């Protein structure tokens, strides 16, 4: 497990991470979302021991990462700004990773290159941006590390390649009980792969939840009642949002017990549509409830 407690980091007197506290459980895929500059990349580099934090504590498997060679064998990181040695082919990079990680599986590496139709003998410098991202991800996955950290994981990948890569990451998690942490400024990229999502803002986690829980506990309701009605008619519900246009109101309801629909039906509505929210809609309404505008974060 990754445990982060009151973590802070400054660059040039500017707080990048500020008293950050949260945990990432084992054998899960954790998505960290936030606008550019929110501190996502800095956090991953601190977890990896690349950057030193100013205060607070961070442990992986109850051990401190800094100068811990044994622990770093369990961890691999692919940054947003990819780096490959000049003149290296994909096979050269595979051999380089093999020299660093005892658990590197060269056979699996070669298998993955075939899945993505990548020429292992071709110089990586001649590849497109998306192909370079594929190369980096393949090298990381073949390490079989317990912890994998990917910054802007799917940047530059087309939809087909992105979906294939997601399937491979899920397979890796299930096969090796891997813990995967991935960042993105695009919520939709992470919606169908992550178990948990955290929204990073001004150096702290502003909002965090399990995806399955949050998507099944909040609903959009379009309703019309006979006669005049307003927000007060729904005071017995856990109401996140109420907007009325003409005779039809749109409600956002939090419903952990699954009783809201039956309660609404007892009001004998003229119109009643009970809809599931997309994850982005959930975040938008949660942010509104906290008094924030969602477009500031993503």
C-alpha cells in the first residue's frame, strides 16, 4: 500500500503539494486527475524517490522509498516527457530495462511488441509520438513491477490502441496483483479502467471516491408534477442540484439506499425519468456542491 500523510512540496516558494493525505490500496488502478500544474507529475516523482518532499511522510509497503534499492525494484515510472537514449531501437530499450529490473520478462516484451506491430530493430527516434508512448508502456509492463506509475498514460494514443493498452494493463493487474497509478487531465480517459479516482487541486485531494460507488449512488431525475412545485417538494431527498425549466425539473439525487425512485413514484409524477450519470457529470455536480466550478480542474 502507498501511504501519503501530510505531504508538502515547494518549488521557488510556490506550494505544489500542500499537506496532501490519502492512501492507494494494493492491487488496484488509481486515477489521479487535475488540470495541468495541479501537482500530479510532482507527486509521482516523489513517490518514486526522484524528488525529495519538504515535509510529511510517504511509504510504500511501509518502507521509505529514498535510497531503497530493493523497494525500487518493485516500482517503475513512465513520465509525461518521454526519454529514450539517442540511436536506441526498441529492442535496445528492452535490454536496458532488463538490466535494471530482475523481473523483466523479455518473452512478454517481445509478445507485446507484436501486439502493437512495433519493429524492435527500428530506431525509436523515427517513431511517431503515439508509437513512442507504446514503447515506453511496453517496457514498463514487461518489468512485472508491483507498482507502476504512468503520467498522462494514454497521451498520443489513438482510440483502438488506447483500448488495447487498457486491456493489457487490467490483465497485468489481475495476473500480478499490480498496483497502477495513472494521471490524466482527461477524466474520460480513466473512467473505464480505474477503481478509484482522486481530484488533485492546489496541492491537495479535493474529491476522492471509488468509481463503482459514486456512479451507482448518484442519479439524474427529470420530473414533472401536477400543479406548481419547487425545491421544497423534494426536501426528503438527498438533493445535490435542482433546476427547473417550465413545468419540468432536473434533479441530481444522491441515493445510497436505492429508495429514491419508489419515493418519487409515490408523488404520482406526470413525467419521471431516472437516469444514471456519467462519471464526468458526477464530478461536475460534486464540485458544484462544494462551491467550485468543475472546468477549473480538468
